[in-house]
C-alpha cells in the first residue's frame, strides 16, 4: 500500500464506509396481557432486554450486510451502556466514536454519512418545524408515512399521497426523497426525476414490523456506500427485500439478516 503512491487509500481503509450519527437505546420489554392503569402494578409473563435505538439499528443492518461501519453516539456510563458497546462490537461496528456519559442519552434524529459527500437523513422522530438546513444538506431524505404527515401537514395513506408529500419535501431542497409505505414498499423521487415512482415489494407474512424502517435505511446506506453504480430504483428494490426479511422474525436487531443468509443476487 505504502508503495502504491496513493496514500489516501491507506487512510480510506481505516475509515468506515457508513457512519451513523444517532441513538443507541436499551429496550426493556415486559410482556403483559394489558397495559397497567396509572399507578397500578400488574404481573408480566415475560421480560427481556433488547438493543434498539434507530441509529444503532440502521448501523447494525448495514454492518450485517458487510459494510464497514462506525457508530457516533453516547450511551450511559452504566451497565446498559457497557452492554451496548459490547453489542456494537459483536456486530463488527467501530466504537471509536461511541462515548459514555453520566447524562441521560437522548435519541432524536439519525444521519448516515458515507465518507465524503453522501448524506442520508432519517427524520425520526419527526417534528413539524425541522430546521430547514436538514433538507438542503440531505442527499437522501428518507422517512415513513407518519413522519411525512408531520413534516408536510398532508395526509399520507397511499402511494399517491406519498408522492405528493415527497414532492413537498423535495422542494425544500433535498436531492432525493423516499417515503416508506410498510407492506406497500416505498415511493421515490429526485431533483433529476421529480415524477414520483412507486417501488412495491413482495407480500410477506409479517411477524413483527418493529424496526423495519431502520432495516430499510441501513440497507440503503449499505448500497449507497458499496454499490454506488446501481440505479436508485434497484437499491430500493433490494432494501425493500431486506426489510421484508426483517419483518418475518421477532425483535428489532435480532430480526436483521446477515449477508450470508440472503440471496447472492442482492450483492
Ligand atoms: N408487512 C410488510 N411486508 C413487506 N415489507 C414490509 C412490511 N412492512 C415493512 N416492510 C418493509 O419495510 C420498509 C419500512 O417499513 P415502514 O413500516 O414504512 O417503516 P417504519 O418501520 O419506519 O414504520 C418498507 O418500505 C418495506 O420495504
Ligand atoms: C414511523 O416512524 C415513527 C418513528 O419515528 C413511528 O413512531 C411510527 O409508528 C412510524 N409510522 C408508520 C406508519 O409506520
Ligand atoms: C462504476 O461505473 C464507473 C463508470 O461507469 C466505473 O468506472 C466504475 O469502475 C464503476 N464502479 C464500480 C464499483 O462498479
């Protein structure tokens, strides 16, 4: 490498292709037959701890597809925080920029940045008065139906509605807007192709749709970083496929597929 005369290559090898800025959350899940009333104590029949947080979910999905990844976030200086860092390491994610703090962790939005220029922004949870700069700095702006409603004030119940909302978001300055539609796949448009295009997905039997959007965004980040020559439509078809695999198993990160378990045609 040193003799190649391309010193940037050496540097590039140590830099993650997908960098996620976002939240790491520990999910404490109690299974009960109903919700307790205020102040009430009820019996649960099962309890488990899961790794969540939209940013980390997206990073885990990208890593399991084979991306070199780095997670930029803060976790607590406690056993949950320690366990979370261990979980990132188990998933081959760099924790060089994962910090621990005594203050409570707050997860808001996540931004996925590929080395130099591509930024993929997922406005979750959405707020109506999102700083307008988030639109202008986003190469790819990806949200779900309810987030699109909050951001635009429009009702989004169909692919046609999503196309209209996406156009409103596009006009705010993003290069590409994608709105995910659950079992209906997603809608995409861009500055170069402002006509909304619906990318449907195969119908599958959903077991647990939690975290499907994060699986989708993580997969898309993987394709943007590793297969930049694919058409956007092709990347979205593949991301739909991967997210559909994730809804067919229980849990969030536990349902995210690894490259080895997916059809070779996706790579
Ligand atoms: N029932 C389903 N069948 C097939 N694919 C699904 C299903 N639910 C979600 N997906 C996939 O996951 C992506 C994100 O789902 P969506 O529900 O829109 O996001 P979120 O998890 O943010 O609510 C969809 O674009 C689709 O590719
Ligand atoms: C969209 O994502 C948000 C998290 O930001 C979630 O609360 C909401 O249920 C999702 N909406 C749909 C339609 O899946
Ligand atoms: C992408 O396409 C360009 C031009 O067509 C080509 O030079 C380059 O090698 C391709 N890159 C990959 C990763 O296939």
